[in-house]
C-alpha cells in the first residue's frame, strides 16, 4: 500500500540522510520534493501546504542545520508529522455502558460498506469476544441483503433481516429490539448507499440514527478513490455527524491521498482499515505504524500482533526446543509456512519488517504460487524423508517431482534451501546473525 508515495518520500529522505550537513536551501529543496510527492499522491492541497510548512518550521527551529546527523533529524520530524496528520494516537470505537452497543455504518454505494460490516463483526468477536448481530437495512441495492446474510454467516454473526419490502427505519428499530431480547453485545446496522451524496440518503440516515441512537457512527470510504473519498467524508461530516472512518481497500491504494487527508479535513479519525479481500484482513488503524511503513521503517508491532493471533504458545515452545536441539524438520517447515500464510500475503508481511525496503531487497518478489508448489513437494515426501531430507537422492527426487507435479530441479532447490535454513538456525542458536538477504535469494 502507498507504494508510489512511499518510494518517492524514501528517495527524497535518503538524499537528505546522505548529506553530511544541511543548509536552509537543502531543506527547501527537500520540502519541494515532499510537496510534489504528496500532491501526486492526491493529498488535499491545503493539507500538503500545512504539512510542509510545519516540517520546514520544525527543521529550522530545532537547529537541524549544522548538527552531526541533520538528515536523521529531518526524517524523525517527517515521521512525527505524518503520524500527526493521520490522527496521532490510534483511537478505539466506544462501547455502550449497557449493551447492545449500536454501530451505524454509512457510506456511498461501492465503498465496500457491507463487506466492512461483516469484517468489523468478525474483528469484534475475535478481539473482544463480543456477541454480534447485523441489521440488514440496505433495501435498495440488488442482493445487498443476501450478501450480508452470506458474509454474516461466514463470520458467525446473526443477521436480522426482513427482506427489501419494508422501510429501512422500521427494520433498524425492529433489529434493535431483537438485539436487546437476544442479549447481543453489539448490533451493527448496515445502511443503504447511493452513487453520490444526496438529500434522500442523508435524510434516511438521520431517521435510522434517531431510531437506533448509535453509540458510534462509522463512515466507510474507498481509499482508492483518493481525494474523492475525502470530499465525500467532508459532505457526510456536514450533514450526518460520524465518529470515525473505516478505510476500505487500503491494500490497493498506491497513492495514500485519502488516508493522509481525511483526518485533517474532517477532524474525524480513521479507526479501522480493510487491508485485503478476505474477511480477516481488517484491523485497527495506527497512524504511527502507518507513518513508519510509508518511510520504510517497517511495522514490527503489527507483525508481532499478527503472529500472536496465529501462533499457539505451546506450539511455539515446542518449536523453540526443536530449534535449540537442531531438530527442525520439513514437517516443521511446512507448519510454519502455513502459519505465515494465515497471517496474510507475504509481500505485506515483508513490508512490516525493517530492512526489507533496503535496495538489495527492493526487487525481491514473493509469488504465492511458489509456496503452493513447495507445499506439494513436501507432501509428496515420505515421513522419513521429511525428517531426514539428506535421504532424498536420485530416484527419490524423481518420484517426489512426479508426485507433486513439479520438476527434479524444484525438488533439488527446496532441499538446498532447507539445508541453508538449518545452517541459519544453527547460527542463531549460537548467537550469530545469519545473512538474511542470501537466504531470501535462495543462495543464488
């Protein structure tokens, strides 16, 4: 995400870091490049002007000029101001003192609102153990109710629906009564969207809001629409007060204009971000972590949180013991590969690790289909071969290649890479740092 913006900002700041000293002219030149990068990313021009002015003022005011590491100071200032621009501290949605907490979802048609509703339900169940129900109040878009029933069932949320013939305000009121009777912790109300902001949309939202008295109203905006998303948010803020933003399709946004502008323009924070098509690719939005990722500093905290959500503590301890005893097998490797894939696309995970934005790793490509082939090769081995890959020679390699639908060369490469991984594990248990770049290149 934000690939185009990230690349330009990192290039500009890399040039700043490379200078032994900085003059005011150097800072002005850097600000011009940053301004252009932000404008090309479709960031609101008023936001861009304010941002670059603040960065320049701080850079000069903190006496960056003449310091031993002026470039690092400028990078630090840019990172802090990017964080502030996107909202500063990450914020949480509020819960009612007495259940059910009502969350009203608003947004234009096509913004991903119905899918975001199901994703939010899954998130609240997973993170808070909440019992969640969904109210199907989008009665105008064809198949919207059926879609909510389907995705709601996939995330384990009960869907309250009365078809498309009733007034959505009446459905919302009825759903709230049902949620109370059923003892639900949370009721998420999925409302109708329009192709553009209009009076009818706003009037209906106001009526549903008055009928359900939501604890939180969330606006779903499509990150890929850039400045248009910000304009929509601004119009919603004027007509129907909302408490926070759900940024959908953030994984497909190479520019970042919406995410960097919406808080500054509307005053409302981004609370959640949808980071992929799968229903589990949904998370709280952290401005500081996003700032670090944009500037190539990685996002270690998000990586750790994803890992913790997928890795069982007992399994982790057992794996640690195997590593220390140098007993790591291809079965273990297959298990860890499956765990990593559950954490999300590997390219996204690599972007969270500091150093993977370095030039030597910049062109590293991770093809998910390659992982499917690795899995097929390992599953085509006998249990003994997985424990002792040194047995895999000659006819065994041919049999495994045929069984997995791959080639002998692919089997050879896997055995070689696994051998290198075992060596790396051995180095780590002795307190040495392995050559990660060589490992990722497969020893080529």
